[in-house]
C-alpha cells in the first residue's frame, strides 16, 4: 500500500512538473507573440511582395526596361555611357549592367547630384530612354520595409533582426505547446476541427498551420539572417575562422591582394560570399586605361553569365569589377580587373567558396525566390501568407480567451524549478542569438524592478 502511494505521488509530481513546464513555455510564447506579431506581419508582407521583384518591375517599368525593336547592330558600351553623360553631364558613372535578354535596355548606374540613379539606354540606337531614382523604385520601398522598417539606420535593422530571432523561439515553443501529451486524434493536431466552438476553432487555425509550416518558416528565417547586423557578422566570423567562407582570392599564384577596401564598398551586385574579398590595386606603370569594350570581352571570354554588372574603377588605382549575383548560385562570379593592363587580379567563383559560403549562397537564392524559378517564388509566397495567417489567427484566439481588464497571459507556473529551467533554456538561446539574450535580460530587469511595482500594469499583465 505504501509503495502504491509513493508511485501515485511520483506520478502526481511528474504531472505537476510537466504542467509547470508547459505553462512556462506558453508564457514565453504568449508574450513574444504579443510583442513581435506586428513585425512578423510586416516582414512576411514585404517579403512576399519583394519575391516577385522581376515580374513587378518588368510590368511597372516596361517602357524603360524594354525596347520596341531588336536590331542586328548595337552601340558600344562606351558610346552608351557617353550618351548618358551627355544627358547628365555632372553625373559620375558607377556601373553598367548587361542582360541576356536582347529586348532589354542597358542599365547604367550613375551618381547624380548626390543621388543614385539607374538610367536606361536603348542599345540599338544609343538613346537614353529614361531614368529612375534607386530609392524610389517600387520594390526598393518594400526591400527597405523588409530590412529597415522604412525608418532606416542601425536601430531599425536590429529591430528587424530581433523580430526574426524571436520568431525562431516562437516556432520552437509553439511546437512544444502543440505536441500532443495524450493519444490524441489527428483532429486539432494534424488537421483542424472546423465544426467546433469559436475559441477551439481559432486555436486549431493557429496551431495546425503553424505545425505544417514550422520547418519552412525556420528555413526562411535562417536564410535571411546572413544579411543581419549581429547574427550576420557572427556567421561571417564563423565562416572565416573555419576557412569555410569566402576565399581571399581564387588564384594559387601571384601575390595575395592586401587591401582594407572590400568588394562591397566599390562594386554593385557582388555576391554575399565575395562581399569582403579584398580589392587589389591597378598598376599605373604607363598604361592607357582599357575600354568598356575590353572589359565586356574579358567577361565573355571568362564565361561570365549575364546578367552581370561592370562597376567602374574608383581613382587611379581602382579596378573594374565584374560581378553577377542575381543568377543561380552556381553562376556567381566576382572578377577584379586591372583598369590599365586588363589583367585579372582576382577571380572568385561559386566553386571557390567554402562549404559554409556555398550553403549560405544557396540559402540566399532560396530566400529571394530565384533558386528554382517561379516555383520557388510561389513556395515563398505561400509561406509568407501562412505566416500572416498564423499571426492573425493568434490574435483572434487571444481575444476569445482574454478577460476584461487583463492581458490574458497564461497562468504562472507553480513549480519554480520548472520556471528556472525554461528561463535558462531561453538564456541559452540568447547566447546563440545575442539580441535575444539582450532583450531577455532587459525584460527581466524591467519586470523585476519596475513593472511589478506599478500596480495597474502588474494587474493588467498578470
């Protein structure tokens, strides 16, 4: 009899511990959702629009992007640049982008009166058909919303990164809450119950799609983090320290280019893995600068796939940079060319990347919707729509259970040990994602020393 009581007590204790763990995880999930749900909707919506940048811009700017008639002869790149200079005499030509579509105009980037602009030239008659300010392009607005919430600056960028990192925690904690503790049927776990009361209905509308999309959401977040300020830098450091990132240069002969100038500082459309490649200097030993025609010939003979961008030399020792990144990952290339001799000083291709850089490059292409064409865009769109739906359904679920005058947070766990275990797990995630760790510490201090001492707020929160 005594043994039976001990066994019963153990089962009771175990159940209480499991309940406390569940409540602790649920509270973290709840508060993270309340705080970051609006940001996740913004990221998902802006990302969904930006996925279709090629189609959107091709429609909106078709008069600038396409020519009416394709001819057999074209104007030389130098002549096209000269025509742009005639229209914008004070502008500095920054880059020229060549496309593999014969109906496309040539895109020439210029810095005009302090503003970056794209000018479009009909390659068959040399006419400058028009221009666009880069920051006013329709898709660039959504890109800035996606990365900087339109506000711009470091703070906005970190806020976006923080929301993305907390989304990881929302997915992980959500899976823990969703995981059935009993022999439950597929209804409410794998498939939603559509003929139930409102509160249960919205619970299923939140939990079931979140389960099915959880892996896709995690992949979407992970492939976006290389662009972030804190995690992106950590990823860079890991790739560099393990020699699995970008190579300093791709040749096994000649001197290594030693420079504090990085490719991303002087060139456009440089692949992520080549952004920090040191930029070598051109030799100035009596050479006459080569022409843009020579540079395009170098690109063709070295089998650089279009569309590629030729960035102009900056200064007497600057180099031409031939780069392509908005293509399939295997076609990535970054070449630095001596502006006088035409020698290729640096040649970095996808095959030269380390395993980490290759994985991230493929991930970036997946994130941007260009890894496997239209199907990739559609998959990305469905994940973004799903994320918005999950977030919106959580709002309705919360409203159904929220009592008047309170936020409706899950009850605090009675088992303090379970609470501490979950807290230290969260701190562990914060170590992996530094901004999360910083936010946890700030919220902990705020709650412990300020909020709990303000009675109206404390009552509303609890």
